[in-house]
C-alpha cells in the first residue's frame, strides 16, 4: 500500500478510536436502507463535487469504510454482512471542509453509530506488478503545455462521439480537464473505458487494483505523466465502477460483439493497447481489520 494511504489509515484509526477531538459533521443521519430507498443512488457529494456541502446516498458499511479510510476493498477485513447490508446516509458538511477532513468526519460517524472497533495489521496477499511488456510502451508523455487544469476539472463532463469500435469516445481535438472513465453495460457483458489525462503509472496501478480487487504496484520505471486510452471487458477483470456519464443517444449499447470478446481481458488489453503487462506476485498489504461492528446503527 502507498505511504500516503498508510498515513491516512493510521490517522483515521487513531482519531476514530480516541474519543477526544473527533471532527464531525454539522448533522448526520445513518439508517438501514429500504428496498427502495426513495430513489437515492450511490454515495455522492463532498468537497470537489457539485454538492460540496452534503454527503448523501446508499452504501454498504464496507463501502463507507473505504470512503472514510481511503482504502481499496481488499484492504478491509470484517464480517461478510458489511458488504451486503445497505445503509442510507445524509450528512451536512461544514463550510470550507477539505476532503481529508470529511474522511475523518465520516470515520468518526461510523465509529459512533456502528460501535466500530478496529485495528491495523499487515498481511501477505496476492498482488500484481505493473511492468513494461517486451514491445515497450505504446504511449508518450503528455504535452507539457497542457498542464493546467480548469477550476471546474472535478465536474468536467466531455462530449462523446461514436468511436471506431462503435462505443463512446472522446475526440482527439477535445481538451481533457482530467482523466475520465466509463463503464458500459450490455446483454453480453460490461466494457470499461479509460481516457487518461496526465496520468502517472502509480495512478494507473491504483485504478487497476480497484478493478481487480488485488494490490497492483508500479514497476514500469516510467516517471512522466501520460495521456492514453484503455478499453477492456470488466467481466474478466473482477470489478465494476459506476458509469460516470451518458453515452451518445445514437450508439446501440446492447448489440456489439466487443462486450463478450475474450481478447479484451485486462491481461491482453494492457500489452496490445499500452505495451504494459501484469505479473503475479505476493507482498505485504496494510489492512484495516474490523473487530466489532453493529449491524443496526445507533439511533440518530
């Protein structure tokens, strides 16, 4: 696990289990979600979004822990129900709070309402190393003249065109404000597309780790920032992320052989599209272990 994440984990555990000086939301509600929780979607909001003053949505306790401790799914160990039970959360965020402060607020809230008791430990887990394939990298460093992101980069939504594969694409002439990702569902599978803008190999490794539910460490020795596109079949990769933007109306999302193409496994897509590869390894991973948690949160 990266050092920064380890430090966040350490700080969150200390604050969450120390009753003094816990940061807190101005107001917060946490309760079990109904079968149809009033149309609420996944957890959203907070600093850097279009709703900086509130955090709302429905999520599992495990997903809430991931958000609060800024961890990947494979870094949290606890009862199985933490991934299946859903909870509705609504929290009012103090003005000018930072992302880090909101993470600490959420950690404190979860400890208070679920009676959480946690500890850290390091475990030896299967992982992957991201390395350069024999062909060499098939992408170039980003244009240094395109370094400045606009102020609204966090809510940037590009305009899509129909790509050569029949699915959404971003025109080469369109300026990217940030990296952008999309998951497209069809009757034959799920397609993941990433348009990377000024992306480091560390960032790509983190993205792949979230998708594969397994740590991925960067061993490419590529130290610049890069622009590139990557497409693969998520059903062969292990994880799914929400689609973050609508596709063009003119594209048929349910009738294309690309969704079920076994050649789009991440293990074949990386070498063919980027000149990179994944190598199986084992290594130490910092974990958050949940020793105790109430299935029903305390009353608001």
